[in-house]
C-alpha cells in the first residue's frame, strides 16, 4: 500500500471510531505499530487534529473533514484522458488500477464537477495490437519493479533474431508503440527494445543491483529517448517519416 493511501485510510479509520489504539490501527492497515506512530506524528504535524499518544491511543476531533478535491474542468479533462490512455494501451492490472483511482476521485468531487468525469469528450481508442502487447508490458513492468533480469527472443526489422538477457530500467510509450530502456547483458551496453518484437518473455529469478552504476539515470545520461536523430542505431539513410508526419518509433536493438 502506498504511504499516501495508508495515511488516507488512517484518517478514515479514526473518523469512523471514537478511539483506537496503535495496535488496532496497525492491524487494520497491516503495518507495524512503529509505522503507525510515525504516520500519526506526520499527520499531526500537517495539521490533522489527532489527539492522543503512542502506547495509549488516538482519537480524531469531531467535525474534522478532509478537504474536498477541487479541480478545474481542464484538470479533470487531463485526468480522464490520461486514465483512458492507460486503459487502452496499458496492461490489465494498470488499467484496473487507474479505473479504481478515477472512481475515488469521482467519489470525493463536489457534486457540480462529477458529471465532467463522465462527459469529457476525449478518447483514446486502442488498436488490436495494443491488447496483444499488454501482456509483455505487464511482465516488463513487474520486472522493473522487482529489479529482475528478463530473458526473451528478439526479432529485428530485417528478420534477424537473437536471445537477450537484459536489466529492465524503464518503459516509454510513443503513442502506438512501447519501448523498453534496458541494459543488455549480451552487448554490455544500454539498449532499447520494442515489446511487440519480443517473444517468449520470461522474468528471471536473478535480481540485479541498482547500486552498481547501471540505472535509468545512466541510460538517460547517454541517450535522450525523445531525440530520434541522436541514437547511434540510426541507419545511414534518413529515418522515414510516416504519412501523418510522425517519426518512426525508436528501436536501438541490434
């Protein structure tokens, strides 16, 4: 559970009860009593009127309400569009998470703003390949979070295939394609790979140490993923431009 979610739940728990001990709160939230004591102290320091002390218990002053979320119509439109893009192009778990988040936002919005969530006329329809890529993206996202090596077969545009073990560092979404920023164990260098060209993706049990200097920051220090012209992998011929004027999706695999 994220710390922000835990603090929100702690306040809601105290609103529902007249009194709660640190042990009771810890049991409800699935954390240690020390974490509860620290969270309560932080909430008190931010102005939440929680009375009590460690080892005794806590209560929330009557009448305290969390401030309602106030957004402008453009801010809400941005949130809704972002959620729809994730739902269309992200993996199922991420799509479910963003849908849950928007439900929470809608629940605490002032009544006058709630219709804007449903009526925002901005959409992000997916494509058939989007759902097919979602499985690979979900595995890669998990590997990044758990800092584990990933093994896969990779097909270049010219049909050449190779097997790779990589350290997954970050995922970039380019509108219709994803790319994975990674450290390639075969090439001993930073590379990018497109999930739609990966086959037999497997998250290995082998962890990697983020403290050995290989990191997303190191990748970004060498390469700007948004500057297609700067990539060493570019072909001698100028990159082709799509009919809509957009540049091709970067792919620095070899």
